[in-house]
């Protein structure tokens, strides 16, 4: 019995809900159900965004305290605690809402990847998207038409990943202090494309929908954030031409 099996009752409920959508719009049921779930989780996303803005606002002061109390961890912790107390903020603000969302995403993942549910075939994977069964993996695709469906879906995922990549690069450039591995972190945005190649078409369609929602949601929640300035370029000094002697 796997750890994820504790979500099986919730997976069963989600299956019933998606099956109700699938009676009218078979393949689009995944998109509609995912949008409904993300809409229900939107208050948690708003709380996470507030915590992220709080951390970003205090980042310069945190960096200054780290420089001031370098090599003195006890004084640093005391100064940080005082800073967050004065600002009525927390270094973990926004983390709890993100953790609460993990079980929901686990349920969705199992719903669109398990071939059987409660001993019966997962009938959702039998529906088709442009002629391709939703339970099909990339390696089992036949002919150019089916490969084109997978290719279009992966291209859309890569486009959404590029938006997340750009945002992560801007955030890293604005950070007052670079953390180890910060230069590599933005490229993790393209990991969804690689993961989608390992799961059935239904799960890949879910990944595209939830990734697009995340990109749009972040753009909306952070619409008032100031633009991140690009890296300053060193001034080029022009040499004055000296008269020939």
C-alpha cells in the first residue's frame, strides 16, 4: 500500500465529478474540472502571493542584517525576529497555503494516471483528444497525427514554461543576495515538459491547464509589483582624441 493511496477516497469523488463533465464534453472535462479546482484554491494562492510580496519587500533589510551579523548566528536570529515582529510579517508567510495545495494536486495526478480505480478501469482515460485516447503515452503514439497532438501539447507547455522562466530570471536578478543554485533554478520551469512526456495524455493535458492557470494567476496577483530593472551596464568611457604630435 503506497503513501498516495490515502488519497483514493478523494480520487473516487474527483472521478465522479469529472465523469459528470465527460458526459457532455469528454476530453474538455479535464480542463473544466481543473479550472474549477484551481478556482476553489485561489484564496490560498492569494495568501501565498501576499507572503511572497512580504518576503520580497523585506529582502534588502534581511540582506543588510546578514552582512551586519555575519559570523554571529545568535545575533542574526534575534535581529531577524525583531524585524519580522516590527513589520508584522513572517519568513514563512505564504508557505502554508502552498503546502495545503499539495494534497489536491496529488489527487489530480492519480486521477489522470491510474489505469484502474477501485478495481475498475479508469474510464476517463478511454476518452479521446483529437483522436488520441487520453490514456496513451508518448511512446505508444501511432502515426504522425497522434504525434502531432503530443507535439502541440508539449509546445504549449514549453511556452507556458518560458513565461515562468522569465519571471524566475527577473526575480533572481532582483534578489539582493544570490543563493547557491539560483542561476540554475529558473530552468526548472521547463521540467513540466519533461514530466509530461512520462505520463498519459490526460495527465499532460492536466499539467498544461494547471500550468497556464498558474501563469495567469501569478500575473494577476503580482500585477502591481514594480518592474524589475535589468542589470546595470558599466559606463563606457570615450577616449578623447589627442592631437597628433
